[in-house]
């Protein structure tokens, strides 16, 4: 096996446990920013060397919302079209139990989302930290359970 193939396989082993469909436990939500959703799903899948994250949720008013982004899970900053909120994004496969993404604007980290698997791999805690331009930090936490 070539060094590149070995590195690719090592990287995949760090995020493989996160792949699949996850369902939100609405009772687990602890939000400092916005209202927690009524329900939701979180899918993480591979597309070549990229990971694609798709979140679908029903907000507090009963409206369905969707967000999607992708990135190579190697920690490098990639251009991102997030308007005035984010112009770069990174995805980092930290370990087999931690997968993190971060959004940046003008080189300043604005948001991080840390995904942590429990020991069984059947539950994923998502901790999102938002840094507002005035320095305020807001934390949202929720737990998802593996659907497949």
C-alpha cells in the first residue's frame, strides 16, 4: 500500500463511525442561540474524499429547514460561500470519536461544531459554539441517535 493510500485509510478510520443517518433527541437540546428544533436529522456521507453534512429539522414554528455543507476532513481551510457569516470552512477528523468543523470570516473563527460519539457509537453529541463579532459566545448542544 502506498503512503498516500495508507494516509487516506488512516483518515477514513478517524471519521467512519460518524457516517450514516442520525435522528435528533429533541429533549436533549440545550440552546443559548435560537429556539431548539422540534425534530431533526443529521446525515454524514462520503462523496469522494469529501464528507457531506446534511441537516434537516423542523423549527420551533413548525417549518422545515435544511442546511448542507461539505469538506475534506483534513483540517485545511477551504473557501465557503457563507456571505457575511463565513468565507472559509474546515472539517477535521480529530479521532474515531471526534469530528469537528469550523467556519471562518476574514481569518477569524466564527463557529465550531464538535461532534462526539459515545463509547457505543450509537449516539452523537453535537456541540456548536458561535462567536459573535462583539465577542459574545453562545453554545448549542444536542444529541442524535443512529438511525441506520
